[in-house]
C-alpha cells in the first residue's frame, strides 16, 4: 500500500480497465496523476475523459499534468526503442519552466496524498514516468513503487476477477 511519502507508478499497456482499477485500489491510491503529454488512447477506457470517469467511479481522483509528458521527439524515440535518446530528451524537458512548475506542484501533492503516476508503457524502465518519479524523489523524500496491473484469466469475465 502507498501513502504520503510513497508514490506509485503504473502503465496501462496490456491491462484491462478492471485490472487497472483493481491495482490502484489494492495500492490505496487516492489520486491518479496522468503524466502523458497527450492523454488520448486507442485502448477503451484509457483516454482522458473515460479514464477520469473510471477512476472517479472507484473513488480515486484524477489529475492530468500535461507539462510532465514526454515531448513529441521523445515519444518517437521511445516508440522506436531508442530509450537512451528518450531519456536525454526528457531530462532536457525537465529543465523547462513548465515541467519544473508541474513537478513542484506534484511534490506538494504527494506530501499529503497517495498518488500514482500514469503512462502507457508496462515496463517502468522504458517509460518517462520513472524519470518523473526520480525527479520527484530529488525534491521530496518518497519511496517509489511500480504497480503492474495483472490481466484477468482468459476464461474469466472481468466481473469474476477479484
């Protein structure tokens, strides 16, 4: 379980809305912080409006911090598997005034709320959300936990999975 002083991260790649929400609830998340530059998704239930409604239905608040998203060149590098290049681009982005202000706002939030950083990639080591978490940890003492929503068994309907 996470609490103030702890921050979780999560990627929804391969997850169902049900397994995703279950992982957030099990971790005691109070606020889902979307750190995608573009909060749209082809996966049903994970675009900004639908995601906000889904998490609010689970008594979890939603906040989109667009300024902590990866710039377009960084997203292109990540899609191409050039993770080192994505990291260099993102580290430069974190030095911008907008990203610093968003990071400071996030630091204020995590001092009192159980928060989870959201992006797409299942593997946090290939996602900028781990870089956000590291930059956050440099501002405020936090322990980082990476959640991994499990997929329901293929023969079970989502409502059958606890």
